[in-house]
C-alpha cells in the first residue's frame, strides 16, 4: 500500500474478508512500515473490536466495490485508532477488522508492505487456481485437501467490481466516501486560489 507524498490516495473503510472470504477466519494481515508514519501521511486506521461483528456490505449499485457505505453501516468512525510508528514498525490486524486510511497530506511518502497469513487448513472460498503454487507459499504446517470449515459471516465479492483490480481500482465505484480524495483536494485548492 503505497501513498505518494502530498497526494497519496485514501483507502476507504473496508474489511479484507470482503475481498477474500475463507473456510474459516484464521486470517491475518501483517504490515511493515517502510517509512515513518504519523497522522499526516495517511496511517492505517482500525476500528477495534469490529472483527467480532458482521461482514459489512462492500457493494455499490449491485456490484462489489471493496468499500463500505459510511452512512449506512452504523459504525462510529470517531473511535478509529491510527497505527503509527517509525519505519520498521509492524502492524497486525484480523481480516474481518474494519480499517482504512486517509489521504497522505505530508511531503513524505508512506509505504506499507502488506502480507496475508492464514492457518494451514484455511482455504479461500473463491478457490485455489494452482494447488502446487498455493502450497509452495506455506511457511509452516502441512498441505491438506481437508480444509477446516467454521461458520463465519460471509458475503461474496460478486458480481466483480466495475473496475476490478487493486483496492484503489475497486473503490473507484464507491458511492459515498468517508475520506477526502486527491481530486476533491485539488478542486478545493482551485476554489481558494
């Protein structure tokens, strides 16, 4: 997740789980800040405890968009906690945790290297395209063809986004936005200038 200095785009509120539900929710995201990160350059922000709740709708106009509607989800985003620290700091969050990040307003870039980790008996519900390649990424554990299936709130990311691709491309179709976008910022500067 790269945010260029001065205008790095926001990532709207979402749950990773909405992009890739699995047979169980033993799924974590780990992040390593490659740059110092503070409130000015778009830190990852999380809503504590939301990983125990529902999987929110990430659709707009009937298609997956990878973002929640901030006006209808019923969450208090004022309780969000920014995850900040010097370069090398690590973040860990559950795949069902609601999170997002604001525009980078600083003259420093903010790069966050993200990895997804799952238990060895967790499989994506959308399938595994190449079983050997999938198993080659296993760090610890044993490959299995018997995934553990545990009830968890799931919404499939279908039909696919109009702009299917990165999270930024998916979120182009988002109806209501929470975070200010770079285009909005440019328009405001033109009005003031």
